[in-house]
C-alpha cells in the first residue's frame, strides 16, 4: 500500500512521540513499558501496516491509508496504592494493559471524535501471601461504543465498565466472592490513547512516580499536546450542548481533572 507522504509523516511524528514517551518511562518508571511501546512505534512507522476499520454498518474496511493506529498487549505496571486494598494482606499487585486504537487521519485536527475504534482494557492481579485464596482479580475497560451495535441499554460513546472476569478465567470455576457483577453502569469518560492512558494509570496507581514525571517538562508537553487533540474535542462537544459565557465560569478545571496540563 502506497501511503501518501503527508500521512506517513504524520504517523512518524506519532511514533516519535511514543519513542520520547518510552524514554521517559525508562527514566521514571522502569519495567518493560518502553519495549511494549516500541511495538506501537513499529506499527506506526511500518508503511505496510494499515489497521482494519469496522464502519458504521459493521463492514470491515481494509487497506485505507487514512487509517492509522496500533495494538499492544500486556503492558505491566506495579501498583503503589495498596493502603486501602480489600481484602487486607496484599503487598503485591500488577496492572496489565491491552490497548487497540484506530484513528482517521482526516479527523485528527478537527473538533470531532479522533478515533474510529478504541479498546483500553485494564486487568489487575493481586497476590495475598497470607490468605489461602492467594490471588485476587480486578479489572475495567474503556470502550468506544460502535454505531453498528444495537442495544436498548445506555451506551455513552466512550465509557468505563468493570470487568466481571478480567483474565477471562473459566466462568464455572471463577470465584466471584460475595460481590455482584452486572454490565451496567457504563460510566461516561473521555477517550485515551496510549500516552494519555498510561498517564491515567500512573497518576492513579503510582502517585510517587507520577509526581516525578510531571516535573519533567518534556512529559508535561507530551501530555498537553495529546489532551489538546483528544480531550479538547470531547469537552467542547459536551459544552456545546449549552450556551454559556466563558468569562463567567468559576469552577476550576484542575479541580475537575487534576491531570490537566
């Protein structure tokens, strides 16, 4: 497939952003994060890699050079925030992130949905050495609801949802404990790419390392740029539902979202 030079340049810019982000992960976080990020970099830089896209009718569109994206599985993060974990006794918990993203190049600089597909799946495994049950599981995912999937339930375009069985273990033998798991509610949430998604996880689950990251100007600039392209269209589209005078707004945006840059 012959990708137009302007789109290939755009993709390489995104790959360069991921390379810088991976370097920052090596510097401040460690683990295998940068090696996983490099998979996304390679996909973006590969002229022969064009992700398939499912259109609004549910039909698979192949080989359209306007579409770009990446798919990465099993990005690992260690959790610091175990102080209030239940049940007690856990001193080791790990996040596993899978992300699949497809975007339309033509929509990136518009006040419009920047993605065609987005699956952001978080699985958490906690090990309790003092308890016979040993391992406990938790998970959630951020999905982009597709137009072709009909449902009589409320589906915000982008929504968080708890995973009932995050590691897809045998349903018949999986111990759900005393909790009740259902599909709803689907909690409205802004979309996130790999950069904003990892920022979300690190800020929530690794606060001490996040505090180091946000003192690095390169990190802040990367987050700021992607918030501008991904969160701004989302926020402006919501705000457009009402008329308002911007200089009368008193509610501080950083109180609503502390990770805004």
